[in-house]
């Protein structure tokens, strides 16, 4: 014997019938916090803010960055484990 029961109700009605809590207000509050944090992080990605963070001393910072790159290139060219015998 096979019995089939079809129940036509909304998710909200099913939640109330099963005694589950209404989490919609909590989800809305959480989504507002997520949105605020994302907006704050996007403001930090503005080109001017990035430039000030990465190169606070202007051209002097650029020179230091260039020296760091050259030092890294020089150290990798002298590295015997790199497979370069020359």
C-alpha cells in the first residue's frame, strides 16, 4: 500500500508549523553588516589610498622599491640552485 500526501503551503507556514524560529531579522542585520564592511574595504582600494599606503614618501619610496627589485634580481641570478651555471 502506498499513500501520498501533498501539502500546499508557503515556506513561512511550514516553518511555523514545524516550530522553527524566524531568522529573517537576523539575516537582514547580518547582511547590513556585511555590506558596510565591503563598502569600507572598497574605499581602501581607491587608487589614491593605495598609492599613499604603498609609497608614503613619494619618489623616495619609489627608489626604495626599485632597489628592492634589483636586489632580488641580483640574488636570484647568483643562486646556484636556480640551475644557471653562468
